[in-house]
C-alpha cells in the first residue's frame, strides 16, 4: 500500500460503528439570564491606558 491508501471496507466499518456512539450536545444547557456590574474608581482614560500597557507587555514576549 502506498502513502494515503487504506482498506475501504475498514473505513466504512469504522464510521458505521462511530455513528452509534454519538450523543447530541445541548448548547443551551448552561444558559443563564442575569446582570453583571462592577464599580471602579478609575476613569475610562486610565483603564484604556492600562489596557495599552498590558498589550505592549504581551508584544514584548
């Protein structure tokens, strides 16, 4: 057998077995409704400046 070749009967058997074991995923199982808030003494400009500094630190790595 050359590179990339396979036994087709094996491939078909494998996919048939795998289909039986598949379970559906409920993407809404852990949905939550609510609010989040926080208070900070820092101004928007200070926070943006801190974010810029953190991004600069990451680009230095």
